[in-house]
């Protein structure tokens, strides 16, 4: 072994480095499994129901921090982009009463997308810096444009624009984007046929 090291010092050094790398990799892999911190599943479920606009209107820097705050006991009615639909979904998940949207955080609006009037854009990049999801393309002193499919409608790019060339445009509802939100099934809105089924079921049980 020593003779090989003396005869082939470069190869021996490479083999030593490779062995060290394998040992370090194995150690890191073991540590990642041994000391892995499991995420809170309720946070993930709350996050799935938030609109992912990352707008900060709730008072948190994004949807995940707000989801973590809700899991810790914060009110569920601070998300204007999600509106009452999101509040109802969170209330169902957490088994609590669904409050009205807190007006201090804004009012519910239809889904919006940012639009830059490109002929007026001066290329200041302030909107790019403000966008939380990198949905704006452009460079300094060059025209900017919005990737509509990536825009969440957070409205954060509008205020920083020094020439006021950004508009928030409602998204037109199409067959692809339309959805029907089912009403909550409460005794007050059960139709007559449903009520008769419940009554007959109770009769059979008696």
C-alpha cells in the first residue's frame, strides 16, 4: 500500500479525496434522516386553502407565514384576495365559525392581473423588486412586461412605479377558470327532498 502511494501519489490523493467525500456524504445522509424535523401537517393544509398571492395584506410577508400564524391561533379572516370563500374553507378545516372578512386588511376583489403600459415604462426595475413571485420581466432602462400566467394579482408592483404605468385588470372568467363553490350544507338550506330522506332515515332507525 505504501509503495503504491509513493509510486502513484496523484492517484492515491484522488482516491483519498473520493473516500472522504463518500464518508461525508454518508454522514450527512444519516444526519438528515436521524435529525429530520417533521413539518406541521395542519400548516400545509391551511396553506393549500390560501390563494398564494403573497400580497402581505394579512400582515405577514407571505401565505406560509400566515398559515403558520393561523395554526398558532390567529384569526382566519385577514386574507382579502381569498375572500369569504377562503374563510369558509379554513373554518371547515379548523371546525370553527366562519367570520366576516376583516375590513382593516382590505376588501374582497375579483382576481386581478397586473398590466404594464409598456410605451410609458422607463425601466426603473422598482416593480421587479416589489414582485414577490418574479412575474415581471425586464432590465434597467429597458421595457418591462408582466408574465400574466405567473402574476398572482397581489398589487404590490403598483405603488412603487414612479410613472404610474401599471394597471390591475380583472381576469375574465372563461370556461377554464370558472368554478362553482358549493354552499355549506346547513339545516336552513337543505331542500325538501333531502329533509324527507333524513326524516325517513330517522324513522327506520327508531
